[in-house]
């Protein structure tokens, strides 16, 4: 994700984000030559569906997210 999650509702727009590269010459079979990025911020979000063995309607859902600062070259201090 490229913005912080604001709600926990179904969305058809779940496959967006930064393109970090694919297989490409001349460094095949490496990760590839992706987009260069500095001072980037993105979000790692994990959504888990689970059951407890108790009788319930449908599975239970949980979500966790972290803000990731990638290749940061500047800093700011908040007070």
C-alpha cells in the first residue's frame, strides 16, 4: 500500500503500489531493474483470516500494518 489504511472494508483496489522490478537483462536471474526510489514511504499490511474452533458465522479477520521508510536520506525531528 502507498497510503495508511483508514478503514477495514472490502475494496476492489487492493493491487496497487510501487513497482520494484522483475526479471530483466543484464542481471538475469536476479530481482531485476526496478524503479529507483529515495525518501519513500509505503505500508506493509497483513490481513489474516482465522477460526478458533468455536461455533461462529464465518471466519474471524485481523489486520496489522506498519509504515516503512525506504532509502531515507533526510530526517526530521518532531517535538
